[in-house]
């Protein structure tokens, strides 16, 4: 799964994936699910950050943006829990994702 997330992040960097294929595939859901697994968390965040960068490239990605915004916003609770638990690494990674999303 780590390799799949890394590979997808690379494809997104290279703009090699059609946006409609992304939303029709389980890859976006896999990236969000990876945030619940300590061993996949970093790769999940990286893929989601690349997805956010990818989504700003064209107006035709509006459906993609609409599909990823609700789950990104829902991560606010996860951030709050990380802060309360003193998990600085998770909190920083989520802040990075929120920041990249907000800048789009």
C-alpha cells in the first residue's frame, strides 16, 4: 500500500493522471484511510498534498476539489485529538495538509 500511495503521489506531481479517473478509483479513499494507520500516515498525507496541488491546475478539476474538501475538513477533529495527545508529528502533518488546501 505504501508503494501505491508513493506511486500515485509521483503521478500527481507529473500530472499524469486524468482527474475523472482519480475520483472513480479507490485511490483517494485509500489515501484518507492511510491517515488512520501509523505506518501509512506519512504516505497518505503526501499523496493528499500532491492531490491538492494537482487539483488547482485546471478548472476541470472542480469535481475533484468537491470530492476531497469534505474529508479534509473532517480532519479537524483528528488535528484536535493530536494536539491534545501531544502528537506533534501528526499535528504538523495535518497543518501542512490544511495549509496546502487553504492556499488553493
